[in-house]
C-alpha cells in the first residue's frame, strides 16, 4: 500500500500551467502520465525491473490511453484491409559512422556559442516533434506507434495541439506543416489522434516558464522541471527532452544546453549519423544497465536534433531483443 500511496502523491497528470480546479480534458502528456499511473506494472519480488529512462518509459506508446486504439486501427487500415493482420514498422537503430577525429561535446558547445553570438534563430514556445515509442505487454508482441505532434501558442496565451499517427511505411515523412499564418495543418495522409485548442493559461514554473540562455541557470531550470535537486547524465537527457517537447530553442538556448551537456559529462562522441529526417548529425552516447541513449546534435549549430534509446540486453518475456529501439524523438523548427 505504501508504494501505491507514494505513486499517487507523485502523480501529476495535469499540465503545470493549468489553472486550479480546471474542468477540461487532459493534454497529451497528462493522458500518458495518468495511463502510466493506472496501468503501470511494478516488478514482482525477486524479479528485476526492465530498464527504462527515468521519465520517458518503455510503455510510452500506451500512454495515449484510449486514443492509442484509434491510432493502431489507423495503422492497420494504412497497411491492409480489415481482414489483414496489421504490420507495424519498427525502426532500426540509427547507424553511426565512426569518425577518425570525433567532435567533442565541448568543441560543439563552442560552435553553438559562436552561432548564438552571431544572432541565429529565436526562441519560440511550442514544439514540432516526430516520435516512435515501444509499447509492451505480456500477451502480444511489442509494437512501435509512430506519431507527429505540433504545438503552437498565440499571444493571448491559447495553444493548439495536433497529434497525428504517421504512416509507419514512411517513418521519416512529415505529415504536419504550417499555413501562411503559422497554424498547423496536414500536408500528407495521417490519422488524427487528437486536435485540441486550449484556453489561455500562464505559468512561471518550468517547463512552461521561458527557459534561460545561460548554462548554470538552465541547469537550475531543468532541475526544477524534473523535481530533481541534482541531475545526472541520464536525468539531464530526460530533462532536455522535456524542454524540447515544450519549446523550440533559439540559438542562445541551444548553446546553453550544449554547454550544460558538455560540462555534465557522461556522453562520449560516437561519430557521424544521419537522423530519421535525413539530417546530418553528430552522435553522443550514454550507456546504463541494459539501455543505450544516443543524443543527435547539429554539427554546425549545436542544436539537439534527436534522442534515441535502444535496448542493449534482450527482454525475451516481452519479445524484445538487444538492439531494438525503445523510443526515438526528432525535433524540428
């Protein structure tokens, strides 16, 4: 009972910037957190828990709750008729090309600081992200649910969120774009999971608050966002993903994040890589028990392009083999 009570105390499915006692639907993140609370499984005595990131767990795909059923149905319809078993594409790990002179994170942070000094793009609230997340169960093979999400804010504090199940036959093909007024619109075939507009809301707490563009202050900001007093490398990667799921960083904020990652350590340069959107990047790897996390950064600007998590150990009880992708996110402007 103590574990369940502690879980309830730490559960916070409502968005950080939601007004108290608000009456309305949870947003995309809230649904995922609530579903994890209701259906998450704790390991039985004597059985180790399967590895997963601190916040962005292996069961992320199921966090769409009821809308996931719609998305999987859409995948089935994309790949075959009603009598055809659904064939869901699972992405393979990105291939890193070893570099004779790998670029250190410190060197990349210097490049990012130089770009920021010359101006560069500005910070913008909202995000545009494509993601793949492995959903696991005891009685079915693991599947990957690809989706694309775009969030845009208006000057009066309102924001829209459009989530689309992407075609798994073409996981790198964008299905969302913007019209001439900056409003999200569909540009390719994709099944809409949710399309919502939220009323005006404001918050001075991270990650809703404007992120700073100095590395020390950004660390404090991310520690507050993660509710963790001191972030290790794995936790910092989680915090960076949370930041990028809420903000499109400008050159100064990207430089601060690159410097923070470099100063924290724990990420080794692995070489060059082409991400799932066809962009060239530098790969930096952090390994923990059973899991490898690869951060992909723009070699010219130091901006974070993506984050990939793969299993390094098999989990046969869930149909997972070493090398399977646990989850992947690719952020764009």
